[in-house]
């Protein structure tokens, strides 16, 4: 058979139309699958498998179209069908119908896809909603080129399912190590661990966390034997960039963490850090992880147990800086909540944090925590030195940035910038909306403050004191009725009385304002002198304001930290006593700390 006759025979047997029909129908199948599979939480590999099957099936289909023919009596080999009995012409028409139908479906799917892309990426058309880009962080699309990675909580695959503290701890240690790399944007623990125990698609996790990559894994621990599996996944297409299983002894735990962190860093094409994860006695490390797990539960009992375990760990091996930082945090929590003597706790916190920094001078989280302690003691110069060092070591670590944002000598604008950066790195930490609302309030950006506070209250509707803050914001916006309605939701007794009084002072003058001040003074003035000073200052009663400010100073009120930027105190700034009071309290002027978050 010459080529021309062979070509004519291919046409007669409808091989070309069969090929075209197969390709068009396959394309439609792939498009439909790409839409349907995510709805059923199919793995990214399922779509690749389908495409592979269709590719392999193509030559099989061509051979089938050449060898067989459809007849009224069913499939028969083409050679066995006489030319005068062949119905290839009718089969050709059917193929035409199949191709046409598939092309129509393909055009519809293409149109839907183009429209969906436009609506997702096109301009905002509604002018009724606030422009959140002004207040809140950029979306993941805007941060597409960043090397952003989320470390999910590793799953506990141990036989008894009793090693959650260990699997959580390993994940967090790897996260903390990666966060030290200035070339990486590492999502905070709060957000990453919020997906723990949930069957959430990797692509959805990446979208919610503004992360381009996800590190996930599992831990199986039995006695001194470990099996740790880890895999790095590209969010956009679900591709596994790297995966590894480690079957080691417990003594190798630090080397495993190093190897995982190094593999992630290499695959993201970031520079390797010179310093490896510090090693410590394995029994001490196990107790450290248990203590950390219990500390994160924040109950009286869990904090007491955590305190006991971390002291046991330090008795075994006192050379591990993170253990000293954990001890400092536990003592601070217990002291602040009056679970232990506050003054004794304060001394223990200082000793522990100094020890952590002595053991590891490049420990960013320890410097940041030391800065926070210095702020609480009004040692602002010392606080700035520690914060500066922490920012040099870990400029992208949200745990560091949050503590830096507490420095009252920073400008409000700088503190807002820091919180916004934290919201990029920790998008599911909704406490940041409260922090942002608080700062907007003291920057007199009341509409932005209200938006942030309302968002916070969606996630924490029973948070004590925060309905009072919302009411206060509403009062400054002149929304009298809404302010008092909001106060009805406040569950804190003292904050409800304070909120009612300060709202009345802001909205009213004369008798109503005076009565509101007297009500708060009678019930809570002795306990909260600074809050009473705010009311007197706003009413321009300077003598009374300074009287209660001095009482607040004598009581070491933590509210004094906001004195220099408190909007209620503005009437006092021209009074000579203002400068005297600032000098007495030791609150310096604007900070020299430079905030660069690029």
C-alpha cells in the first residue's frame, strides 16, 4: 500500500476524527476534573494520574480505531467487514457530533475560567466597602515572589497517640530555626498550628496563610526510636519539592531537625545559616518539649506542671538557652496572674532571661523578651538595646515584632507598621486586630480603629474589656446610641463602669460628665487611678488629673506606659507639671530605634 492509499484508508476508517475526538474530549475531562477534584479534597497527584492515563490511552485508541469498526451487529475487525456493508460514513457523522459537542463544552469552560480569573484578579468595583488594602496586609497574590513557608504541626503517629507534645515541639523548633533566616518569610506558629487535626487542602492552607510553600510531616516515637517524615510542598500546584523519612535514635533528634531545616532552605534557594540547632541532653529536651506543650494551654494547673518540668530539665542540663527563655515566660505568666508571688516571679524572670542571653547572645526571642521586661520596668534605654539586637537577628519573626511593638517610645505610626507586618506573617492571629484597633484609636484614626475592633470581636466576642473599647471608639465618632448599646455586651464589671463613664465624659458636658466621673471614682478610683486621671484630663480639670496621675505613679500603674501618647492627656501638655511628671516617671521622648520592615 503506497502512502496515498494508506492516507485514504486512515480517512475511511475515521482514525483522524477518532484522534481529534479523543483529544477534545480528554481536554474537557481534564478541565472538569481540575474543578471537581478540589471540591472532593483529591490530592494533586490525582489530576496528574488522570492526565497520564489519558496520554497512555491515546495510542491505544488510535490502534483501536484502525483495527475495529462499529457495525449494526456490534464491533468487528475492519478487515472482516465488506466494503458494501461498511457504515464508516455514519460513524464519521457521529464523530463530527461528538467533536462539535465537546468543542462547545470546551468553549463554555474556557469562558468560565477567563471570567473567574478576571473577577478574582480584576479591580474592586464596589465602593460601599472600605479599602482594606489601606489598613491590612497585602494578599498572597501581591507577595507571590516571596519565599514564604508555613510549618504545620507534625502529626503524632505514635502507637499510643501520646506524643503530641513531642511532634508539636519538633515542628516548632524547625519553624523557629527557619525564622532566623532573613531571606525567608516564615508564618508564625499561631496561624500554622491552627490547621492541626483538620483535613484541609494544602492549597487552601497556603491561601489563608499567604504562604507559597508548606512543610508538613509526622512523628512516630516508641521508646528511644524515632521515625520522622517531612515533605515540602509548593502550594500553587501541590508539587512535592522534597520529602524524606528519618529512622533514627532519639539521640539524633537535633541532627534530624538540622537536616530538615537545611533541606527546606536549599529547596527555597535561600542562604544556609551557619549556626546549627543547639544540642542538649535528650531527657532534658523531652522534658523541655513537655513543658512547652503545657505552657501553651495557659491554665493554672498546666502552668504549674510546666514550671516543674522545665526546672527538672534545667537540673539535668542547664546549657540550653531556649529552656531558660521558657522558664522566664512561665514565671512571668504565673506572676502576672497572681498564681505565685509577683515580686519573686519578677526576680526569677530576670535571672532566667539573663541566663538565656548569656548562653546564646544571638538568641533573638530572648533579646525581645528581655526588651519587654525592661519596658515593664520603665528601663526604656535597655529595652531599645535588646529590641534593636532582636530585630538585627530576626527581622521577620512575628514573635519578636509583637514584643517590639510594645515599646511606648516608638511613634504610633511605627507601631502600626509593625502590627501590619505581624498580620502578614501571622494572618490567623486575630489578637492583632485588637492591637491594631488600639493603636489606631490613640492615633485618632477612629474609623480604622472601629473596623479593626469589630473584626477582632467577631473572633473573640466575649473578650473582657473589648466591647468597652469599641464603645469608646464609637463615642469619639459621635455615635451615642451605638456606644451605649455596645456597653450592654461588656461582661467585665470594672470595664463596663469605666466604659460608661468615659463614654459619658466624651459625649456630654456639665452635670452628666461630672456624675460619670464620680461614679467611677467611688467604685474603682482607688484601684485604677490612671483611668480616673484620663477623665479629669479630658474635662480639663488639671489639678485633679495630676493628683490622680501621681497616685498612679505611686501604685506603679502599667497604664502609665501610654501616658506620652494618650489622647485624653492632651489638655495637660502646656502645663509645667507635664514635663515634671515625664521626668519623674522616666518616660523618654521619641525612640531612636529605627524600624525597617522591608
